[in-house]
C-alpha cells in the first residue's frame, strides 16, 4: 500500500463509480441488464442486441456521450433512467470507503466528488448511498461539457473549485483519466486495484494502487 504525504495534501478529489462505489452495478447494467431489456423491447435475440450495442459502446467510449443517460435514451429509444432503477438495489458503497471519507473530514481536507456520471445517475446513487455530507462539492463532468479524460475538464474544474494540483490527491479506477490528471499536474495519484467486487484485481500499470482505504487514513 502506498504511503501518502498527508501534510502535503490539502485537497482530495475522488471518483465515484469503481472508486467509492462498487463498479458491479455499472458493469451489470451496461453489459447484462441493458442488453437484455433492449432485446426484449425490440423483440430481438440477446445475441442480436449485443451485436448492435457493443460497437456503439466502443464508438463512444471515453467521450461525454458515453456517460450521458439522455444520449443513450435517445440513441436506443428507451429510458436508461428507468432501466437503471430496475437494478438500483445493486448500487453499493465499497466496504472500506465510508471510514476513509470520515477520516478525510476529520482531518479537515477539502474533498470533492468528480465523476463522469450524468446528473441522473449521480442523483440515483445519492438516493441509495448517503455520500453528499462528506463532500464540499459534487461535480459531474457534464457540468463542464468535457469528460475527465479531456484536459478541458481539469481547466474548468480548477476555475470552478480552485485547487492546487501540486497539493492534491486524486483517486480513480480509470487509467486514461489518471493520465489526464497527471498531464494537468495533479501530484498525488492512486488507481483502484479492484473496482468491481465481482471481478479480479486489475493491472494498474504505472500507478500506485489502493485495495483497502483503511490503510490510507490521514
């Protein structure tokens, strides 16, 4: 586990899905539930649904549209918002996350949630998991019009939230997003070794990675 220089960290930026929340909900929704319901609604086989959806998903990966419930509802002619509610019972906080958030608050750090999730998805998750009290700000990349993969997001975030990248920690489960933060100058970066509790640990490549937040408490 990495040892963090907490005296040099004023601001903590945290991703949501796969970082604080178990990514199992999102993986199950996009790879299982949505294709199955799409097949039922369009009276096609599940294989046909996968054949239609997967190329679309790949085409928009890493772009703001990929994270936009409105975009997918229009594109697929169904209500992504309603379909997510059908499996909302799967939304779950990582078991080690709440004590970490409490410790950050007790240590007086500025803490912001920065997520690519659309506001609809963020609202649904906040209904299920009481995250809001732990944060100074809850920010969706849709507020700025750029995903976290894009440098424009970081410039907009700094203008909006006014943080010092050299004295900030950012934790995310996406390696392309961590590289984007690094390019912007965020000094302290951590990946997440097991974003989805139903899948094995992943290779975090050049990044130090966390698998239990209880070892990170400031």
